[in-house]
C-alpha cells in the first residue's frame, strides 16, 4: 500500500509538474504573442508615420508648385499689363507727334497763304500804280 501511495504521489507530482510546465509554456506563448503584436503594432505605426510624412511631403510639394504657378501667372499678367501700358503710351506719343506735326503744317500753310496773299496784293498795287502812271503819261 505504501508503494501504491508512493506511486500515486509520484504520478500526482508528475502530473502537477507537467501542468506547471504546460502553464509556463502557455504563458510563454502568450507573452510571445503579446510581444509579436506589439512589434507588429510598432511596425504599423512606423509605416503609417512614414506614409503620413510622405503624404505631407507630397502635399507640401503640390502647394509649392501651386504657389510657383500662381507667382508665374502673376508675373506674366504684370508683364502683359506693362506691355499694354507701354503700347498705350506709345500710341499716345505717336498721336501727340501727329497732332503736333499737323499743327506745324497748318501754321506753315497759313503762313504760305498769307505770303501769297501779300505778294498778290503787292502785285495788284504795282499794277494799279503802273496803270495810273501810264494813264498820267497819256494825259
């Protein structure tokens, strides 16, 4: 009987030892699973962080390009406006020159007409005097 009790005790202790080992193995596997999950979570978080960084970089690049395009368009419009203003100024300058030329030509023409009229009157006066002299001599 003692031998049987000793055997039973021994089997009981072996069963306890196996259960203890099984529980330790289960705990170790759970800890590994937790560690694996934490590692995966950390990798996922790093991946998301990198994707967000990339997206922010792309958004910043797109914004930079948009601003550059806006600035280029602004400069183009300013240049176009400047060219238009210069064209208007040139047209006004040409019109002013044309008006001045016309004014000078009119003044010259009036002067020439006055000179012609003066010579015509002088010629008439001389013709009148000649006729009077001729008449006087005839008399």
